[in-house]
C-alpha cells in the first residue's frame, strides 16, 4: 500500500543546484512509490519582506522548476498553498495547542529574527503553519532537509498531543532525510548552505543560470591554499563541496571520486564539476523556459492539483473542529 508523502518549497527565491540535489531530484523518484503532494509554499513566503511582483514571479518559477525536474501532475498533486484555505485554518487550531515556550525555542526563528528591526508574527508562527501543511493530508512521509528537522519534530509532537487529548485524528509523520549530497554549500562561503533565499547569488548556482554564468561561478568557487583533492569537509570545505556536487551528479561514491581526481589540480576538479552541472541542467532548463513562457499551463496544473485535494483538506478541518468542540 502506498504511503502519503508531502513536501514543499518556499518561493522566496529561485531554486538552486542545492535544491535540485538535496530535494527535487529525489522527489521525482518518490512520486513513483507514494501518493505524493508537492506544494509551493507561497504563504510561508510572506514571513519575509518580499515584493509582490517578485513573489509572483518566483511562484511561477518554482512550479516551472518542479515540472522541469520531472514532477508529473499525472502521478502527483502539484498546487499552491494559498489555494487551499484549510492550511491557514488548521494553522490557527495548531496554534491553540502549541505553547509559547516550544514555539520560541525554534532555532530557525531565533536565527531569522536576530538583529531585525521588525519581526512579524507570521515568522514566529511559521512552524505551526508548516505543521498544518503536513498534518492536513494524513502525511506518512516528509522529505526534508536537516535544517527543518526541528520543525518536523514539532509537527509530530502536535499530532501526538492532539490525538491524546481529542482522540485519533492525525497521522504522526516520519521525516525522510537524504544522506549523500543532502547539503550543498555556497561556492563563495562553503560553510553556508546554498540557499534560494540568499540576497547575493554569486555563490549559488541557480537552475536557470546560463552556461557562461555557471562556468564563471564554478571557476570562482573558493577552495584553499593546498593542492590535494581529498574529501575533508572540516579542513577543506570548498574542495569537499565541489567533490560532493560531482559525486551526486555522476552517481559515484566519494572513494571513486577521490581516486578519479588523484594527482589532479583544482582546475581539473572545477572543470569536471562545470561539465557535469551543465550536462545535468540542460534538459531542466529547456523545460523550465517552456513553462515560464506558458504560465497559463502552470495555472491550469495548479488548479487541477488543488481540486484533487480540496475535499480531503476540508474533511480533515471538519473532523478537527468537531473533535475540538466547534459548531460548524
């Protein structure tokens, strides 16, 4: 019996090679084995100061990249979070069983709120909305990055808490964490994750970057003052990051990669990484450009996806309201 899978990406920026390696490419395989829902989490994007036109453009781009990377609306549900009001409604209900203490302990909130003049309630509330996203669809599996592990644990705790207080209602979800290549780092700052939310993309390879720009970014990637190519993330983070990219995209283990580059210089490493990145992204970029030129197709796919899951979401909200004593 297939399991229910849910995951999402925020359109706070354009998807990077890190998103492709650590997430979307794996989702393509998972959609074959599960009842999969892939969401563009546009409501989450409102927790940061983002221009409406930029948000709209990014929202199209993230869905276009989903489709370009192989997510198939015939095999999975693809939609925008804001199309289903039940996400926001269940968020409020989750708020009411979450303590201020556990919400304020969220590491991501503390990091993003640090040194900000204005911190929105939405940013504080982010983990409860994420919990609602997951719990709304009886999700068994959540493909997720290590940086979201704490948020998933909160979702699990809220599901257990609700079930204990009101009776069995929510499935307690399990995280799916990729091990090899799960985290690709910024080419200019190889101790920092390659993130679509970065203001400066000089160290990020975007899925829609031109060939010349990809070459330029990898050529300028930070390495070190040594010359040996070996996998040592602690002492050689830049070189190790390039090796991780190469290993994942060529489907080689790290011992094979180290042997392949034995005796070669950093220029050779960067050249090989450049070639495999361009080769990997070429078909993705062709499809991406098609969908960005045909946004009406994106809208139609999202509308169809939302209609497939709307009834399930509404039924879950009705059940939760009934369990909590609300009259509707």
